[in-house]
């Protein structure tokens, strides 16, 4: 399935919202855009995918149309990345949550509460099988010890999904624990000081005997790896979609700049090397966007190649965005190197090299999926 006329209307609506958010960006102080977040909530973004909300049945194509519009005009990635992270939480709860978990956390999401997903650790990165955060059985449930770092929304989250290992389990004994911000023994670290994406607060979470009831585990304990992969694959392809679209308003500005900038007695858009630079950006946008939409179709249809395609969409989208942002800095010359929209885009684009997993991790996943499909 691709977009219907109704989806097209949604895309236009959220493109307008993205343009409004972008227009006010310079007036906002650095930090998470709570106003933009609640503007999207009030517009009904989460009601598109939360089952039962306004009779929605988890219409991921409708949500994708909205995200497609939003990311095509918003200009900077931080709020879009927050939306993608929250969408992954919705998918995880819808597919693997208990009725009580869905009632509790879907209500929180519809109210605008913010989730986080803790995977990476300083010593293991995103190698889920090697995580050291430990869930130990005690009378009446479990306790969680350890820590996570580089977690989107950690400093501002209302609840979090934490990837941990069962203390008495084998290496693959992974569990997923839902914990609330006010849980005893949970401590959030300071906001990370990053090169770019500074309006997406990331940070660490520390766990000191955090009590976790059995009812707080998402899916079956010990089978958390498969549950996690099913949940985060959606985010991977959405990173590719966002990467494809974020360059769009910058490309429009570059086209106008090239048409008005004169060099060697002609506008620079008449120079073949400039034309090639602009064309390559457009090719990257289209390539990344259609890869992401194809991966979504496979994922929603349950196709065996979907997990591979999601990583490919993320990998290609990130590479294209970084290459395009670098090319724009070169196009503008010394002006591109000055602090401003173009330099800011490059700083933010570089974050896509690691958000949602590093290039090395995704290449490893793609190879593993190639072996699985060949077998």
C-alpha cells in the first residue's frame, strides 16, 4: 500500500505544521521543543496509530504520510527524531504489550508524555546481547541494576523501556522492562553536550535496585531480543525517511541561491559542477525516501526481507543526508562555513551516523539477514 488521497491531505496538513515549527525555531531557546511536541499531539498525530483512539486501528500509512509531510518542511531533525522514537514505543506496546500496559502507556502517550528506550551502554554500545544492566529475581518480582547512556529523552522522559539481561539467564536471556520516571533507585544524568541535534536531549540513566514487577516486562522474559528487533525496526526505516526529507527545504534555498549567485559572467546554476551537486542531492532524497517506503511496506506485510530492508533504509538515508549536507556547505563556499542554517544542518546530519545504530552495526545486521535469507 502507498498513499491514498486522504493520506495526501494528512501530508499537507503536517507539512504546514512543520513549516510553522520551523518558522519559530530562531526565537526558541535551546532545548526540547515542548510547544512543538504538544502542537503535534493536539493535531492528532498519536491518535493515528494508538489502537482505539478515535477508533484508529494503528494506521501506519496514515502516520507515515503525516511524518513525511512534517519532515519535508521542519528543516531540523530533533523533533522529528523524538516523534520517531515515540512511534517505536507505540509499535512495541501494540504488538507485545499486555492489556494493562497498553491501557496505561497509550493513555500517557495520548496525553503527551514522553518515552525513552535505553539500549546502549558505555562498554557495549548497541550490542544488545552483551548488555550488562541486570534484572535479578527477588520476592514479588525483580530489581534492575546497571546503567544506560546516550538515550534520547533520558533527561525529560516520563517512562522508559530498558533493555537488560536476566541475572540467571544465558547470554541471550534478554528482557525488556517498562519503568516510570519516579521509580525508586532510578536516576537520570545530565543532558549530553553534543555537536549537533542539541534540541534532542540525550543522557544517561542509572539503576540502583529499581523494583520491577513481573507485569512491567514487555513480552516474555528471556525473549526480549526478538521483541526489541521487531519494535525498533520501524524506527530504522523512519530515520531513512526523515533523512531523505530533511534536506528538502535546504535544497529549495540552494536552488534559489545558485540562480541568483553570479560567477564568471553567469549564474552558478549554469555551471555543470553546480548542477551535478544539486542533482545528486535530489537523487539522494528520492533514493532514500523510496527505500524507506518500500521497507515500511515489507515490514507491515511481514515479509522475510523486512529487517534487512529497514537497516538498508537507515544506512542509505544517513549516508545520503550527510553527503548532501556536506555538498551544500561546499556549494555556499565561505558562507556555508559560517554558523547558520547550512552549517547547522551538517552538524545535525552527522548525528545520523549513530542515531538508531552505527553504520557498522547496520552492516552487520544486513549481512546476518543476508545469511538468514540465503539459508
